[in-house]
C-alpha cells in the first residue's frame, strides 16, 4: 500500500468539526486523484511552517506569510490561490467589542491586544504595520501583547474581555461592507467594531514540496481548480476553509508580503 501524501493545513482547520471535515476533504481529494491524500490540521502557524520547511508535508495550505517564509527555506511549487467572496485577497483589521469606548487605535494606549500568531499576516503583520504607520510602537502603546493562536481564539478573547483589541482578517465588499471576518463563530450580530484595516494582500497559497512527484503536482493543481466548479465540493471548502474556489496562482503577488515583513524587521 502506498503511503498517503500529507496535506497540512493551519489552525483554520481546527473548528468544531475539524477531524470530520478533514477526513471528508481527504476522501474527496483521494478519489479525484486516485491516490491517497491525508489532510492534517496543525495546531499553530509555527507547526505548519515547520512541517513544510522540514519536508514532512507533500502539500500545504499556507497563509501568505507562512508561504513567504517557507519558500526561503525549501523549494515550494505554488499550485493555486484560494478564493473567498469572489476575490483572492484580504485585509488585516484591528477590532474591538461593540459598545466599547474606543474610537481609534490611539484610544487603546495602555490596553491589551490579542494577536493570532507571529506568522499570521492578517492576525499580526498587517495590523502591526498599521499601528507603526500611525507613529505608534505596539510594545509601548499596549500594556500587554498576547499571541492567542487562531482568529477564532482572538475573537473570543475580545468578546470575553480578556483583551481590549484584536487582530484578524476581513473581506470587504465594494461598498466597504464586511463580508466575512475572523469572528464568524461568534453567534451575535454586530458583536464587534473595526477600528482600522490594512491594504489588500494575496489570499492563502496552496503549494507542494518536492515530496510530491511533478506529474501528481500538476494533477493536484487541476483538481483544485475543478473543485470550485463542484457545488458539493464548494460547500466543504467553505465550511473547512471559508473558501469557495481556487484560481491559478500569481507568484509575484506575494512579493508585497515579503516587503512588509522585511520592512517591519528593519524598524
């Protein structure tokens, strides 16, 4: 029996039905490719990055900063980009609980902030850059900074009052309306209010390492593009990843993420 090709995903795959959905996605991909694919949720962005860098994964669903960091350590074959709400881009946002007295980032001096992970683009890099652009140093401006591990966790921490402000992703419509955000699991309308958003950055990357043969990599990329045209597959993607389809990748689009990361390191 041929050992399965591992497809690692990040903490976005750790929802209430994580194992069930991962198994469904594994079965779907294995059937389409006629080879065993095992979808494996990881507990953190760091664990996801390590699995790719150490070549313990044949495939990976990578948030943009994880992809940028990983490709500098090991060869990554970019196969596709995820599509959410008709776009393959998103923004980072700083948000507070609705009804809180804070009207701007400046109002949060001496308060606590919840980040997702050091390797999260929307949950750390982008909102941190927004704060620095205001001439504020997060290490001085906030009394406490916490890495909570997931967008879901940050939303719950803000909602429960454990931190006063959180960082997450948002998808914004043409009229500026929020189409989706990292607090989707909080079952209450208008539970949060956004204080600041970043510019767009490219969506999550799906890539392969050299652990997967070239012919199978091509077949996998074609399969991903086909999934977006399958109604049942799209439902599964939405529940597991909040994505509905995939598009052919634009490798150069991630240069902006590398430049943001490098710029912050110099500050």
